[in-house]
């Protein structure tokens, strides 16, 4: 069965949103795509340093 995407709300300042939008457009991504890219990049960095995170859901 395909994994279902979850929805999360995110609060940020107007300045952060403006800068995020700029970066996303520069990189050719949507804001959502840019956020997911940054989150996944940080997860990979964390796991490289501390080891793989095992999901409790599976």
C-alpha cells in the first residue's frame, strides 16, 4: 500500500516566508517542495552523524 502523506501546519514570520519563497523559486521548487527538500537534507545529515532513525510506525 502506498504511503499516505501527512499534513502539518507551519508558522513563520513574513520575512522567513519571503526568503523561503525566493529560494524555492531560484531552485525551481514549490515552497512545499523546498521545505521537504530541506527537511530531508537535515534528516540525512543527522542520520549520517548519529545513525539511522527507526520509525515507530512500521
